[in-house]
């Protein structure tokens, strides 16, 4: 799971990526890639860094998403689903070693 420490070290573009991945995992799959307080911290950081991000998924995240602290209604592109699956595979490989 991503932690507050991980989030504090993320670039603005990484914040966009992880907002998308975490929202997809939680709202579409009922899974978590971070605890709720850590997601809230990610949202706060993304609010502060939003103008510095130039990630191609940034347009999916509106001010309302950040204000509400949720990405429940985002139409997630396939690459986000793939990024989640890749993260989970790598996480499982590490834990099984």
C-alpha cells in the first residue's frame, strides 16, 4: 500500500496518476491501494500541486473531484486499469519472495 511518506515524495504528475489509480481501485473494484487518510493527504497535495501537473490524465480530475475528495464518477481510461493491475502484480511478487 502507498503510504503518507510515499505520497509526500510524489511529483505533481505522480499525484495525478495515483489519484486515478486509487479512485479506480476503490470505486470500481472495492480495493485499496492506500488507506483513506493517505488518500485524503494525496488529494490535499494534488490540490496544492494541480497547476504544476501536466499529466495527460489531469483533465479527468475536476476541481469538484478535488473539493469532494473523490473520483467516483471518473470514466477511467484503460491505461489506469493497466497501471493498477501492474502495481498489484508487482506488490504480490514482492510479498511472495
